[in-house]
């Protein structure tokens, strides 16, 4: 399976412009799955009442380009639903099937927890024979929630993770791959946001042994997931059999 991620320099609070840029950047590319960063349509913005989708604008955009490119699309957007705001990660299949995960761990350092409502459900989506665990940015710091219970093959992280803390981002991505015997693809944004935070290119895909398997070309980062290689690796190194059992309470 081929995954392509866009290191997007998100235009602050401008959905129409971001949609235009995304279509232009991806128009000549092919993949089974395309990844977009956290809050790809607005930037990581705490003005939820102003920027959140009320008419599924970001979802409709993803459905449109998913159908056009005959590929799955995944990324997060701010959404209002029943009076609450969510940082919602969508996974859209080319046949129009929609799955979503609401970010559980809200970034209290920025006040995200004061504005958005945390999700409660852990979400895994199967597509073309690969099981994907959906995660958003700050979730990366909480390994218990991402623990592999033999129920997924790849973790997808979409993020707005600033340059000043990028070392933690890169080390933790590799750790999640190693400890969960999984592929781990982390897609970060680039550029500067409306709060003058700087984001450097730092998207990666790691194999289950911690090897980097992504390739970069301009703003595009891509990786091929070889499921046979992963199955052979898991068969030889059966570390998950020795994991601790636990339950997560909301």
C-alpha cells in the first residue's frame, strides 16, 4: 500500500484557499491513501466558534477529492456538532464510506481542552487489507491509548507539532512503531501559523523495528507499506504476546 502525505503550509482560517492548495499539490500524484495534517482546513485554531465546520465543509471536500482520485483521504478538521466542538479526524474511502475519530487528548498547554470536547472512542479503520489506528497530534504522548492489542497494523498521526518540540515528536513516533510492532506514519504541517508558531518539515514513516521507510520530495512524504514484511517480522519477534493487559476508563 502506498501512502502519500502533504506537508501543508496551512493558510490561517481560510478553508477555500487551503482546499485549493491541496488540490493543486496532489493533482499529479497517485496513492492508495493520502494524508493531510491536523486541522488542515484552518490551522490549529482555538477560535472554534469562528472556524468550525457547521455544514461539513471539510468532509465534503475530502469526499470530493477521494472520489476524483479514487483513493482514501485522511486528516482532521474542527467541527461543531450538537453545540460541542471537536477536533475530528476523518478517514474517507473512495466509495464514500466515512469513518471518524474525535481527538481524545486535548492539548491543555494551548487551551484546546477549554474549547473542544474530547472524544471517547478508540477508532480503527480497515482499508485494502490494512488496519489503521487513527490518532491526532498530542495523542502521541499517551502510549497506553495507542497500545496494540493485535487489532491494527499501522498508526496514523496527523499533527500541528511546533519546531521547538519537534525532537519529542520524532522520538515518540519511532517509539510507537517499535513498541507496537506496527508501521507508524506521522504527518506534520510546515510553515508558520496565526500564533507565529514555526513548524519544520518533520513527517516520517517508521517500520516496526524503528527504521525510517518514508521518502521525501518537496512538500510530499510517501511510504510503501509491505504487509508481508510486517507479518514476517511479527511472526519472528512475538513481543506483543508478552504485553501487559489493562483497560482504559473514560
